[in-house]
């Protein structure tokens, strides 16, 4: 797997990796990370490729998942401290 691109974003760190038949998009938000795997057949360079796929609606949903992940983590830490 090789790093293809780092996509600038004001909130997230976005790294794109290429491996055989897929692209792996790794999105970091603080201590949390989400990874998506897209078929190279699905992502066409003619339509703008990865950058066109990662639109504002996508990032809005990513942020919602990060918010949930953060809440889950905070809840787990709180429970742990109460043991």
C-alpha cells in the first residue's frame, strides 16, 4: 500500500492510499480515525476522482460519526473512572 495523496481540509487530516484494486481513504479527527475503501473501478479520474467523491455531504456525515465516536469514548472513560 502506498500513499497517493494528502488532501487538505480545515478540520480533518485526509490521506489517500492505493493498494491493488482499491483506494483507502483515511480520515483523522483528533484521536479518532475512520477509513473507507473504494474500488478503483468505482472512482473515475474522468469525474474528478477521489476529490469529487469526498464532497461536503460526505464530510458532514463523517463529522457526525466522529461526534458519536467521541461520545462513546468519553462514556467509556467515565465508566472506567467509576469502577
